[in-house]
């Protein structure tokens, strides 16, 4: 699953990296290096989801964002892209909308229900960054074959389901998330990697991947004392990224898209 299917034409990827409170320069470069492992993948890079024409014409989409709210037109474009057969590999904070309501307290308002329904979940909270164990929920799924449970130091995302999803990896959690308005969480498994089918296409969501440099909390703070790399120090995380890119870039057949041209068909 880690390679992109060979294609008689270039495969066009749109990579969206941007937002707040993360080291997007670092994440952008790391994902671009993984995409560059496939010589027939051509990538365009944007900071938000408003590149409607580029997304509509893409074969697959990869995102690493935080607190990036697509416009209504961009949300409808994303839905069309996935429903017609596109694949969308979403990373870490793509499903997050954050509002600081007082010092040290974060709300996650429901401001983009269509976007979160497309993604399949909406971020609600996370405990303080720490080490936790990721379990393999679906060991026989092609994206999980050969994976073993592993430890990471990262933000353990606690999200609310917004559509039916197929959980592939999960982590167990119970307790408090004191920095968030949604602060009490019952014991249970919480998705780390899941697939959300939509029309002829699908979304693959991986919650891992927090990273932050010294300058990335502005305007909340001018200086963050340490550089956080989270799961980016884990070889298993990079294996998951490679598998996700391989899944997103599969394009073994062609079909006619809504504009009458050819487009990769992937389910």
C-alpha cells in the first residue's frame, strides 16, 4: 500500500498546508518529500481550500491544516471532489476549529458542519501532549497489514463522529482535558486512523502529526520554549504517511468526470 499505482499520465496532487499554532514549514517539507518519492505525481501547494479549480482538477488531495475554515463554496467543491471518486488524505488538525474564549481555555465551535461531515469527524479536545499507545483496530485491512501497536508522543485527538467511519487505528483514553470547554471524556477507544466513504470516493483521516517550533504560537505567545516534533520522530508514523499517500494516489482506471474529461476512479 505504500506505493502509488503507476499511471500512463501524471497524477495531480493538491497539498494544502496552513493555519495556526503548528510548524507548517516543517510539515509541508516532510509531506512534499514523501510525495516526491513518486516521480509521476505532480503537486501544487496551497494554504487553504479556496483553490477551487485546482482541487476540482486534482486526482487526489492531502491536507495538514489547523483552524482553517473553508468557505461554503470550497466545502461544496470538496464534497463534489470526493463524491465523484476523489481521495482525500487528511492529517492531524484538518478537522479543528479553535476559539480561545479566555486565557488557557479553548472552545471548538460547530462552524463548518458540512466540512466536518465530509471529513467524518470534528475535533473537540486533547489532553496535554504525552506518550500513548496506538492500537491496530483492523489488522486485516490493507492499510494496516503488518502493523503492530506502537507508542507515540503526540496530541491524542478526541473527536466527535460526524458520519459513519471505519476505524483502522485507535487509542484508549478516559479523563479530563482541562484546557478545552469539552473537558470530560468517558473511557473508550478514540480513532487515530479511519476511512470515511463518500459517494464514489473516500477520506482517510490520520490524527497524528503535531509539530510546533519556537514562533508558532503567535499571537498567543511570542516564543515557545521547545521545538515539538511529536509523531514525526516515529518511523511508524512515516510508514502510515507513505501508506496514506499510496492509498490516495491509486488510479488504475480512468472515468469521465463531471466536466466531461478523464479523471482517476478510486473508491
